[in-house]
C-alpha cells in the first residue's frame, strides 16, 4: 500500500530550517521548572527524529562539540544531504541515519535529549505510538523528549478553510496558493477565516505541502496527548517555553478569570488553549520513573542564564529587567545579574526570576551565551553559515533562529569569509546589491551573533 507521507517526502524537499523551540538549552529550563534536572547539553547525547537535511541539528552539534548528536529520518535523500552539509561544516560529532522509526535501533546507548519537532501530527497513529514508546525506551533516567504537536482546538477553525481550498483546487485544477487567493476573494472581509487564509499564504507553497495541506494532519487535544504519553510510560513536564503554558496572547483578566474556576493544571491549560484558538504545542516529556521533584523550588531560577524579554510592570520587576538588559544581547548567569542587585535578597530575586520566566519578561537558558555583538573588521561566517550562504539557505543565529534572506543578499554573505574587510564587502554590496542598507544590515547580523 502506498504511504502518502513517504511519497510526499520522496517528491518534495522539506524546507531547510532550524526550530528554536527544540533547542535543548531551552527545554532543559522547562524540565528544571517541572522538577527534573537534566544533564548539561554541552556533553549530552542528542537525537533528532525526523531531522530532514540536518538544518536543525548541525548548528546544535557545532555549538556543543563535546556532545554526541544523531539525526534520523526515513528519507534517504535528506539524510545524504545532511551528511554532506555536516562534513562541509566540519561537524565531526554528528551522524545521520536513514531509518523508519518503527524499525530503528539506536546504537551507542540512551539519549539525554530527544527532539521530534513537526513530526507527531504528520504521521499515522502507529508511528505516533512508536515515537512515544521509543522515547520511553531510549531516554536516560534524567533525559527529556521535546515533542511538538498540533492542537485540536485551534485547527478546528482551519480545517474548513483547507477543505474549501482543496475543492477549489479540484474544480479549477490550480495550485494551492492560487486556490487560497481565490478563496480569499470569495470570503467576506469581516470573516475570521481571512486571518487564517493570510497565515497560510504567508507560509508559502513549500511549507503548506507538509503543513496545512499535508497528507496526514492529525490535531489532538492536550489531554489526549498527555494520556498517550502516560500510556507509553512518559510524563508531561510542561511547555518548552514556560511562558506559553498559558498562551501569552490571553489578557491578564482572562487568565485571572480562568484561575478562579479552580481547574487542575492540565484542565486550565486546555481551557486557555481553547480561548486563545491555539494551534500548536511543544511539550517536554520525561520517563514516568524519572527522579522528578514534586515541589517547585524557586531558587532553581538562580541556576539559569538570563536575557531580557518584554518589559514588565512594577518597580522591582523593572529593576531586575534592567539589570539583565545591561548585559544584552547576551544571556548571562543569574548570579552575575544578582551581583548588580546587592540590595535584593536571594529568595526575592529567585521568586521574581521564576515570575519573569513564567510571564515572558525573562528569557532563560540552561547556560550562558556570551558573544561580541560589535561588527568585526573582517566579518566571518562560521563554516555552516558560510555553506548555507552559498546554498541560499536560512542562516541560523546564535539563538537558533533561522534567517532567510532575499537572493541578492546571499551574494554579499558569501564574501564574509574573514579574508575581506568590512569596507571591501561594503563596496561589493554597493555594486551587486545597491538597495541594501549595508551598515544597519551588518549591525543586525552582528547583534544576532552571526559572526564567528
């Protein structure tokens, strides 16, 4: 019997991109808040399931050269590309394997981190079950799995739009983007479906083929996912981004009203998801027998590294936020931040850090990120970014965020090899890319930690 998912991947290349929410430096924070201390990613065994061409995993391997990284995917063409890119980038601590998850036997021991981003909702139920069982059997006792999945409450509004677009495709024999454009013209301007259609159009055809219009698109409610994980011997620790356990799009008034209803943690999150029309979650799971702590220890926040998020309200919070902001754009240890607030008690500071992480005005990582954000005299992309520039792929910044450029900009990026001065590259840009505001653009790249 033909496998529609396999057929899609054989005939279309999944767009290369990194997924910031899958970064172990973030998921380790979520695990710690959930009561589990994980091994440091810098020396961990990391597995990515559904790694495609390695664009998410290779930068992690290069960030942590003492780690051992493995990527697996059933698409052999993607695995071949991943191997070539890893070799070109000089990433010797990552290997890629072509396999079907249902038959995959991971060698070399268990893993500290397993990543399965953009996988769960796009595969049949038997593969979903295989993923959860695999994680239970292949995680170390203190290891975690980061698994993303689509939420039923948000996708309920998208599926009718998809169905209408498919009908237009069938009747008119047009591509998906054309069908969506026709549907938009037919839809009333005040319809909530306009925002959904615009979101789909913004994704573009390459993403839509695997995402909204994929051959399998199975959205679940949170409790069904948590129960399936429990049935497989896993435990839900929380959202990868703790600030999104309750969707940040909801107002404080709505969140307070929900809290007053006396719901349990899972029920509260499901109610909030429904009100927000949330379409996606990225959850952190551990083994059911993992050594988790039942209590939340506020002083755990002093173990993290911090950078400033959105500006909070309240004088004490603002004082802490400003103390973090002074070290920006780096992420620095909480202890370093504390040294700038000598009048603040450690317990008070820890409580505010926990509040900040939970509410998004502090962005926490399990380790510091220290770099020079000034533009270097001889701009130099590291080997992987240089390779991506040559192949016109997204460049992954220091926060693991992908950045896709207009085609003409890649000509300029390829000149950033450390051998040409900033002035020489500026001259090249003026000739070959005259519309580019070179100096602000270069500063932006430096601020995002793009340079070696």
